[in-house]
């Protein structure tokens, strides 16, 4: 049977619903659960009143007085902070879980507080796209719990689902499927003995989370089986004697929404509209929390005007739920979709307002993200743990020194010699540990320097197009300025170009994150080298550049040889090389008098030694030989006054390396720059 503390978590979560047709549940006695006492009862009463500041203050008082454990205090407070959208404060509390000794978890409620707090911690890291760190924290918690005889952490239905989601996003599909199977086994085990409405709802919610991530990763064939399992639980809920209408409505809404998105992605548009109509018929879809889901579907179907109407409720929803605007997650989750929808719907005034809001809070959001990353980095290196290890070693040495000082005669001499030998060995180990600490400190300083430079570059890259958008939007919004149709067309073109510039920047950052975490691209696409060349040319837009002449030269067999590779990554890498050539052949790149006549860029494709060779040759400003390898490092720019983030070449080489190839700079070429990308055939 589900434990009492788990029920309390669900009660608190449901109690914060702002729009609901059901009454508050009656008070429940939890005194049967081991470790549940008077302090927990008081906190439960405060939660019923939704007085969250009082609840947190009371938690602190009870913890200081020893009435509740540290694990239970972290659990209560993070639940409240998450419900209020204060994720930064919640993350700081989660980091303190590392200081808890699991051997001190003496009661059932203390153990469950620790387990559920760690589960929410891993969920938060996953939502923040820190997939590798989420997996690391889950394994740390599992090892700590195994040390005290608890072996079911990794088999918990939600933990297994979250770990599977992280593995899927990291490209480890087989391991992800194993975790999803573990989650399904836990669900089946739970439903054998528990069929209450809350059990059906929680199991369906876990299945829906798996179906959603599979859909987003394009594995539509796997989505259907999880939807069918949800249908079974939904019909069981409908056929219960005492039906819970709220849970049934939520289940229907989630199932219909995923089916609508799946059908649309597969081209079944009429079927998608039917499911979306069923979704809109639920009360859940009308609540503010469902706003983003509705907008995603409308944007996917290019119904921007309808999506814009939904977005008018966004500011009210964020304020009502306590979301902080100055947060990169919220900018990406709420503000950028709102800007895009209003721009595509033709609401330039609204788009301008959102753009100004993003520009206003962006610096603060970057600072917040920097602090969060610093906290996570400190957790990874665990410098405090190393200091404790050194102190323990020194304590052992002092103890040994006291023991070896006792003795007389020959025994004293023998023991003293042994002690000195051990002492030298221990000091060598201590010196090695100190050396590791110094190296860790240097890595931390280098990381800080890179992050600072990165923030400056990204700030410039975002501010420039936002300033352009703001300027043109103000001109368009001015009532006393007459604008010709040609000028209006030019303004619109500039607005679209700068919007696309922001989008490309975000895409580059996502690509950088993925290539740093993905083990290896799965090479299953059958294509010819010429297909890669043409698609990369189209993606880069180099044929539209007016300042250069572009040519493609295809060698023999490039239209006949079929190579097995990862098409999307290969096209992306080659497009980045073409973008680089386009950028550094522009007259502005010469920082002075540009050469007479147009620059030229040539893409040569040949087959040599069972490898497809893609050579991008330009007549631009060129690259010094000494910088041939340095330019492939992240955030490196040879000229800091040139636009860009310094990550394009790094992403391109990483993508190609994952496919078993390489990108090099031909230093023998002196007419500009010549990059050679080679992929196995």
C-alpha cells in the first residue's frame, strides 16, 4: 500500500490547484506512519491553509528544535518552493541532500522524505536539460540507499521514467528502453494491489510522461503502445463505483493531447483535429496550466492567430503561479514562444512588448543561470568532500603517531621504522590529493573564465538583433510616420532576419549542449555525398549571398556511392563550414580595403580512399597556421570584434567526430581558408 507520506505529498500538490471543481479533502490521520508526529500534523494543517511562508518558517523552527529531521525539512520546503515556481531556491536545498548521512534515516517518514526529495531533484535537473547530472545524482542516491539495505530506488516508477527520459535525450536508446520497462514493471506491481483513483491517475501520468518524450524524439511507433495502456487505465477509472471526476478529466486531457500531437506529426490532420477537439472539451484544458500545451499544438498547425489569443493569458498565469520572469527556463518556455506567435500573427506591438521584456530581464536571467551552474559545478567536484577526506587522513596519522610512540627496546625500533614507512606513504598520498585539489581549482578558474567570456558573447549576439527588432517595431508603431510599401517590406525583412538570427543562436546553443553529451550519433541514413552537399548548401543559404560567387564541383561517383551516416549531423556540419566561409569573405571581414571584385567560395566533393571528402575553399581573410587547431575550440574567436559566438567550428568538428570522421584546416592553402571534412563511406 502507498505510504502515508506519499499521500501527504499528493494532498499538498493537489491542494494548490487554483481552478478546480472538487472540494478540499478532509483531514487524514497519518499517525500510523512510522515517524509521523505532532510537528508533521501542524505542518499539514498549515498546508491546508495554503500559507506557504508560514509553512517554510515553521519547518525551519521544527528542524532547529530537532522535532523533524533535515531530510523531512528539505522535503517539505522544496515541495512548497516548487509549487511557487521558485526553482532556484529549491535547487539550493536539493544540493544539501549530499550532506545527509543515510544511516541517520531512522524512521519510515524520514526515509521516504529523502527518497521523494531526491526524486524531485532528479526531475528538476532533467527539466533543466542537465541529463548527465540528473543520471549522476540518481545513481548517487541509489548507492547511498543500497548501503543501508534499500534496493528499490532505481525501480521506482517515476525514477525509472526520469532516468529513461535522460538516457533517450542523450542518445542511449537501449538503456532508455530498459528503464521504461522497469517503470512499467513497477506500475504493474502497484496496480496488482492498489486500484484507488489516485493509483490509476499516478500510473497514467507516468505512462503519459514516457509517451510524451518518445513522441518528442520522433519514436512514434513506440508511443502507440503507451497510449493504449493509458486507455486501459482511463476506462478502469470510468468504471469505478465511486468515480473521481477530476482525475478522469485530467487523464482524458493528457491522452487526447498526446494523440493529437502524434497524429499531426504523422500527417493525419483530420484525426489530429478530432483529438484536439476532445482535448478542448475537458475542464483541464481550460486551466491556465494547460495554456502552453494548447499553444504548442496551434503553433504546430500554423494557427498563429488562435495561439496569440491563448498567449494573452500568459502574464496572468505566470503571476498567479509565482513564476519568476528573470529565468532562462521561463524565457525559453514562455516568452520566446509568445514573441514568435505574436510576430507570425502580425501583432507587431505585442511582439515588440515581449521583445522589450526579454531584453530587460535577459542579463538578470544569465546571472541567475550562472549562479545555478556554479552550484551544480561545486556539487560535481565536491571539494568539500575532498577536504573532509584530507582531515580524516591527518587524524589517522596523528592516531598512528601516538600508538607508535609507545614501546621500548627492539620492539620500539621495529615499530618506529614501520611507522615511518607508513608515514612516508601517507604523505605521498596526501601530496597527490593536494595536487588533485590544485588541478580541480585551476579547472574551476578556467571554467569561470570561459563562462564569463561566453556570457559576454551571447549577450552581444542577443542584444544586437533585439535592438534592431525594437528599433524597427518602434518605427512601425509610431502614428505620425508615413512609410512607403518598399520601406515597409524592407522593415519586415529586417525583422524576420533578426528573428531568425536569434533562432539560429538558440539552435547553436542546443547543438553545443547535445554534442557535448551525446556519446555517438547513430549512423543509419543511406545517402550519397552529393545529397549531403546539396542539402547543406540549401540549409546555409550561401546561394543567396550577393557578395560572392559560389560553385559546387562534384567528382566521379559522388552521385552513385551510397554511404551510411547520420544525415542531419553531416548536413549541419557542412552547413556550418559554408556559413563560416560566407561570413569571412564579406567585405566587412577585411577590416579595411577589401579586394576588388567578388569573393568566391567553392565546395568540392570527391571520393578518396573509401572516404567522402568535402572541401570548402574560399578567398576570404584566411587563418594563421598557428591557429589551425585553436579555432576548433569552444568560444574561440581570432578577432573579438567580429560578430559570432565562436562555437560553429567546434560544433561542426564534434558532430563529424561522433560519426567517425574529422574536419581539418588545410594550412598549405594561402588564398583564403580551406576546410576539409571527411566522412567514412
